[in-house]
């Protein structure tokens, strides 16, 4: 029965007293116990605490009270392991919740555990040495993406109805695409800012339905205390936006950044399918050339990412009172730490400024177009162990050839979503990315809801569960 419902549907059943919170929690605990040994999506469970929260002494309040949830292991949950997927922190127990976890609690969510992530969330695959790889439920030979790969695998496999995800270069949208889920990266300023990585990262979730994502964002939105930058208001209800009467949208599209990026045949097929879908829904789609140098952008992004990532590693090592080394870091993280230490302030600032100007070119599109359509990824999900991230050149090649479409909106701060529109001949999902101007979440949810209603993807999950 549970497989037929999204989180919102389960909440309705609980509210109507057709099922109890305890029954829902026990079902998903059973699913984790059954499926996690095969998928490796969860790295820590919180079953007893969850049971205590849904029993006779339950005290949750909030719009999502009683719904099972999972937190990505990049965020501390008080009293539980907080590792960032790294040996550097493998024995650390968090002393307090962070701000986004506090908001999950305030919404009434019941945590069943923490999900797997690459070390420090640095990669578009989820294969940390500390916990081992998470496998894609559609085909175990492939990765579910990253860095929220554990979260996405857990949701699509049916271990939780929805789960926390975060995105600093595509880490919500990439795993959503790889696993056939819906994933929206909110605007910078709609949720609390991170002090790290040049404010390019934000949190939200991966979900099976559009309305689950909108419902959760309605519960989470709002700036954090004492922030230094402006916030996006988010005053309207995103759930209400889904069913709002539609008008014709003018949508720009690029399939390969003016021929600068390789895109495989299956992704091209998914893109053409999406354009046809949009036109059938009454929207206008126009291919555009973006004045954008992909090579320069990739190199600048990597410089900023490595410089900022180096500080993350340094501060976490200080927190743990240990020296970062090959004993407690993977090769990529060692490389990031070293590059950050060697980088000059001028090099970092030049890269940041170049990213700023590249972002302006993307934002300028919205003077003529409502949204920008592109692939999420350049090709189908990578096989487990296929990605090579042990050198800076290899990292650059993976950026250019695998995930060249997602990072730009992290720099610009624009909201961007992955919508599951296609499954390949071998059964792997392909998501398409829609990006809007700052603060346009309502428009994105509105379009996603229209696509979901006209071209529903839920039957694909039923196929997965039958197999």
C-alpha cells in the first residue's frame, strides 16, 4: 500500500486516521532493514528515537508531523554520528542540530537515519571510502549520483517517502536525474546561507512528487538569524502555485552550450522529447546561443571550489583536533587541501570574478525568456567506480563531460530543478533541468506540476518495485 503514496498522500491518510504514525514509521524501518544491505543508502539509523517520537508520548507539531525522513550526513543531528563521509570525522557525535535540521524538526519530521555522501560532498557520485558506494536502485552497476546519492537511492527504493538533499554544484539535481526523482535547488537567500564555499550551496530535498517538494519548501523557507545578505521573500504558497492556471511560457534551451559540451544520444533523445512535450502543452521553446565559455567557467569554478573546500577541510580537522593527512583523507580531498593552501588570493579572486560575469550572462537570458531548459547531465549515470577524481585534470574532464550544466546556477544563485522525463532503453532515468530567475520557485513548481500531470512518471516506480 505505501508504495502507492507520496509523503503528502501518507500525511492525508494519517490525518484521516486510516493509518497511524507508528504504522508508517514501522513500515519504513522494515524497508530500510530489508533494502539497505543491497543499496547502502543509509550510513546510520535512528530507529529507537523514531519509535519514541511516534508512540503514545509523541510531541511533534508542525505541518509534516509524523512523516519519516532522512538527513544527509553533511549535516549534524544532535546525539548522532556526523562524519561528512570522511575518516577524519568517523568517531564524531554531533553536539547540536544545525539550522536546517532544526527546521526539519520544527516541521514535525521523524528522522530514520542519515544517508551516504561522498567525502565532504565533493563529488557527483556517492562512493566514500569510509562507507563504500551507494548503488542505483534501477541498476546496481550504476551510481545514483552525488553528492545526495544516498538520499536519492533511499527515496526511489522506498526506504523513506522523501529525504534531505543539498546542492553546491548540482548535488540535488544530479542524483534526482540519476534516480528518476524530482529535485529543486532553491534560490540563494530563500533558506539560510552557508558561510562556506562562497555561498553557492543550499539545502532542500529529493522527492517522488512535485507537491512533496513544494510542501516541504513551504515549511522550510525563511532566512537564518543574523545573516549578512538579502533574502528571497518566498511569501506565497508553493503548493498553491502547482495548480495555478497557466499561461504560455517562452523557454530558451541549449543542448550543449553552443557545441562546447559532449552530450550522449540518450540525453539528446530526452531533450528532444521534453521540447515536444512543452510545445504540446502550449509553450514556446527556442534554441539559443549563450555567450558563455565553458572551459573558462570550469577552471574558475574548480579554483573557487578547491580554495573554499580546502578551508572546509582545515576547519573540520581543527574541530576534530587532528592533522589532515593521507591517513584520514581520500586522495581527492588531499588534493583539494593542497591546492587551496597553494592558491594565491589573487588567483581565487580572479576565478570568483570570472564566475560572477558568467552568471550575469545566464541571468540576462531572462530579459527575453521565462526559463532556460538544458540537460541535467551530459550523459547517463556513471557506473560505480567509473569516475576518476584522483587528479585535477581528471576532475576537470569529469566536470566538462559529465556535469557541465548544473554548477552555473549555484554561482548565479538561481532556482533550478531536475524533472524526470525519460527512461533509457536499459531502464536508467534521465532528468531535464529548468532554471528560472531569482525567486521564481512558484513558476518552476507550476511548470513541474503541469508536466507531472500531463506526463506522469509514477508508473516507472511501480515497474521498479515489481522488479
